[in-house]
C-alpha cells in the first residue's frame, strides 16, 4: 500500500491500519479514478483519518500480489492529466508485478519435481546448506531422512510406468502429511526421497521416520482396475552435527543407513550411528 500526500508518520500508521489491521480488498476498488466515499474512506476513518476526495490507483498482479496508490486531493483538485499519469503509473506497476510473478514461478518450477510436486534434489542442497548454517549459528540440530521404495521395479514391471508415476505422486502426498510445513520434502531421484527435519535431534528424527514408515505401509496406492497396491519404504536417518557438518556428508550417511535397512530385510528404519 503506497500513500502519497500524507506526512510520513501518519502514512506509516495508515499502512499498518490498512494492510495489517483492516486490510483493503484491492480487487473491490474501481479502476483508476477519484473516490469521494466508500469502504476505503470508512477504513481511513477507523484508522483515525478524516479523508476527503482522493485519487485511487489499484494495481493488480496475475496471482495474489497487488496493491494501491492513494493520493489525497489536499484542496488542489484533480485534473484530467492527473488521471492520465495515474493510469500510466498503474500500467507500468502492473507490468512490473507480473514480470516478478513470472520470474518467481519460473524459479519455483526449476526447484519442483514434475512427477510428484515435491522439491527436487537441486532445492534440497540449497535448503540443506541454509539450514546447516542456521544450525551452526544457533547451536541447534537437524535430521535428514533418506528413503527408498522397496522393490519399486516390480511396481513398474507388473503395473506399468503410469501406475509407477502415480505411486510416486501418492507417496509424496503421504510423506507431506507426516511432516511440518517448516520441513523440506524432496524427490532425490527415481524412487528415492529425502526429508529435511529442522530443529530435530537424531532420536526425534528416528521416531518421525518410524511414523512415516508405518504411514506408508498402511496407505493404499491406486492401480489400473486391480486391487489397491501397498508398498513399503526403507529409511536411513542422519543428523547434524553428529554424522557430518556438510550437505553431502549428511546425505551420504543417510543414504548408507537406508541401504543398511534394505540389507536387514526392508520396511525398516536405520540410523547412521549403526553403520
């Protein structure tokens, strides 16, 4: 929300009131024009301002982004030229917002796996590096889960790759339901997934891995007309700083712990401490 014509202290209090306390629905504002009353004026009165006529310039993005430029009349009167300039400003601002949205969407797509909708390995390394630095700064822990679907090749061989892709997508949904929003789920490659658990000790990471293993074993995966498919996963768990102080070391240790789970019979959880 940009306000012009008010003293800065008053403008700042208005931003707080109009954005945080009593948000204005930009979509409800009319096109560029002079306002003499309505919901915006009422919101300004609630914020402690007695508004007069003002020039409102709503700015819309393609998604949820947007805002408005508000200019009080201050007794000078608005001219046709003012409206032309306001429309030009609105057009340029909307183009800038839309470009920023397109850039953000393109950046997001580069970090998201097309099949599962989870993050990809590229994003995992970025997130892991960031969280390791944060853990070092604040003296906290983090855990990394590396999991693999048991005998996934049989799913593709018996049911086809379309069912295989649906299985991966469904697994991603099950995993996402087992973790917090602050955690990071990524498809590492093939049928391998990783989960970064922030502010989580090794013991807690193992407990979460056990819950995930049980949730996957209890879930049903759709096939093409036949009975629902059931799959299991083997999970390896490593922790910072116990098993490594860098992203590659933590991934390598969790990966090796996962293979230990495979060697012990699959459908189980192993810690990197057991290696």
